[in-house]
């Protein structure tokens, strides 16, 4: 097995030095899905959950998902056994002629990209983070909701709303005024012993860390629920945390001028997430 | 100036044999816009309108649009002076690091692709076409509405709804029940001497042929209006036509079991569009 040099940071269909055709439907239409995950000492974190999510997202779009072993082999070739970094996996519907119609015999394109782990400020983990309240309202499209697909212009337009480096993410509501997620993370709010997270059947991305926190909540004696929640309701929460596969969970200390005291929910979930990782 | 051989059917940033980086934001997020246009005997049809639309769409997404001359030079290199075919122009925000945040100094990527003119059945022009009534409802996102951007999963999901080759396009409504467009064309309905087309400020793509037909309607003594129109209202129209830059305009003869007699509005507009082209 060839391990790639640091300069060769991606594989396309298992080949180094490859590139994407401008006729690839991922490029033409955003016709594909992706995953972003931590690779710790060469091993992808929570791989089974990531692969299941990738396969499910592909299924919903009618894209054929490569076998897990193919992707694991790619990851082993791109990441040194000692390396901790970020893997991004992209699966597209493959190369097509012009037009939206699908040729069912098209082979999907698979890409594995290595990027450095973001240099998160230690304070995000210790003190919590500040969120921007986005003006952009997410559009409701149940056929695409939950999927981590390549149509991400809404996230980009939302991310353009702030430049302050002290703001780590933006809180997104849908057109009805329900809180949904942040641009790069999911969200949980604790009300006494209830832990709620927004319903994502109309819009938003169902991240696998959200799934892991839902499952782990009983360990902290919290009752987890998926709900519709408006912004005024959210702002009454005892604690708010955001989560994704790279940073785990962060405490939210400020949203649009409303502040929360230092609390420990995010840290407790990070410990559970890390313990699970170690035992896998 | 090098004219490319038939095998070299695209230029990327003016270079033949180029390819797209998997780090290009067009591939990563569908972060870009495109145009599809006819090139007749080496000359792009309605170029000023196409370029203005491309530049406007880029501006709305905050993408820097290449100069018209650069694109015209690309087109002259890809198309022989005698050639009639389709040009697809794609402009993306360029190569980026992972994450939705934008680096304002990123240079955009420009792609010019040549594909053959579709082999449209003559009957589409003579007798009209049949539309599928799509189940998918377009999501409303005013920040992206009207733009021909690279986030086209809704069109793809809608196009997956039918396989009958006799159906040429699918009629799309929005989540409120308003008629918006078809998957690859805009739509007009005539009620007596009024010619109406759906408002596209919430969703849909504002094609330049729609714009040309709106401007040309007075020549046919029609009063053009942009309106909200429901499906039951549409089905009462005296005539319906669909339009895009490749086929011009086609008469609609059937939508979901409702039929229209042979009429001539589409043909009249095709004549005006072609005459304009000849006089340009």
C-alpha cells in the first residue's frame, strides 16, 4: 500500500494526482454528498456512524455509495498511521452529459481529501463561544432535509453575514421562525433535565455528533427530545451547546446579546464522545 | 489564437486539458453560477444578455465575474467559426480551504464547455410538448431566487420523477402552490391578450429567454405581466408556452391530463427571437 507524501493530499477514485472533470455532476450541479471527520492517529473517528450516514445520504439522492472498505483503504493511503487531521469524503453521482436527467449506469466519483485539524482557540473549549444570529432563513425542502449534500450556498450566504473572528458560528432559523442549526454545527438546548434539539425534517443537516449526543444524553440523566423550537423559546434555555465531528461540543455563551454563565454540559459530552472513541 | 480540436471540448481558466481541483468551491459546495447558450456559426446567441445575467448572478453571490472579452476569447477557441453547438459557461468562487467562510482574494474559476446541440424532435416545434406535473415543491429562498447557481439538486430530484421520453419537462410549483417554472425552462401563459409569467423572487431561475419574451410581447399585441399564479389558474390559460436559450419556445399541449389545441404563440416568439438574433 502506497502512503502518499504530504504534498499529495487527496485521492480521486483511489488515484493520487487525479482531478475532477468539469463534466462531473458534483461540479455541474452539486449533485453529491460529503462527510467531514477527524482522523486520530490514522484512524477515522466514529467511522461506522460516518459511513452509515454517507450511505444513507447517497441512497436518498439515488447515488451509488462506494463500499466502506474502498474508502477506508483511501484513508489509510492519505493519512500516516501517526497522523491526526481532517478527512473530507465527497461522493458525487459521477460524470454526466449536460442536463438534469440521470444515467443510472454512471459510476459515482469518490474523493478523499486530507486537511489540517483547525486550530481552535482553547477558550472555545473552556469558556464557550459566541454565535451570530443569522438574517438568512433556511428554505424548507423535505426531500433534501437532513442530507449533507453539496448544495451549500445557503451556508455560504449565511457565513458571509459576519467577519468578527470572535464569532465562531451563526444560528440559523427556517422561514417559519424555528431554530434549526448553525452553519457548521448542530445545536442542543437544556431546559432543566430535558435536552432538546431541533427537528430537521424540513431543512438542516443531521450531523452524526448530534446523533451521538442524542444517544448519550441518558448517561447525563437528561431526557432527549427532537422538537420544533422558536428563537424566543431557545433563549430561555438553561444551557445551549453546539456540536460537530471536529470540535465535539462547545458551550454557547452568547447569542445576539443574550448571555449564559459558564456551565459544563459541552465538556461532559466531549468526555463521553472521547471515551466512546477510545473504547471503539 | 489556437482553435481546439473536437476532442478538447473545454477550457478551464483559458487552458485546454485543464481540470477542476477537488478544493474548488464549485465542486465542494456548488459555490458558483452558470449559463447555457447556443453558439450559431461560432457566435454566441444573445451574448450581451447572457453576459449581463452571468455578471449579475456573480454579483449576488459576491463572486468576481471574468471580463466578457476573456469569455468570448474562450468561446472563439473552443468553437469553430462554422460550428453550431451549445456553450456552457461555469464561474465558481475558485479554490478555497475547507469551510464556508470566504477568502475575498480568491480568484474565480472559469470554465467554457462545448456540447452538441440537443437533437430535439421536430414534433416539439410543430405540435408542442407534454409536461409532467412534479410532486416536488420548490423551496423558497429569496437570497438565491432567480440566480442560475450550481445548487441544482431540486431540479435533479424533480427530473427523477419521470422516465417517459415523450415528456419533455416537468412543471414545478413552490411550497405555497404557486406555479414557478419547469426543470429546464421558464413558462408563460396567455389569457386573452394578457401574457403572464410567474414571479421568481422567491425561487426559480430567471432565464434570459424569459426576459426576451417579456420584452417582445408588445410586438404580438400582448400585455406582459409577472404574477403569482396557482396551478388551477394556470390550467385555465388559453395557451401555455415554455422557453429556454436552446430550443427558444415550445407550445405546451398537455399538463397532467389537461390538453390544449394546436396554437401558434411559441412559433411566433421563435420567429421574433430568431429575427433579433439575425439583426444583432
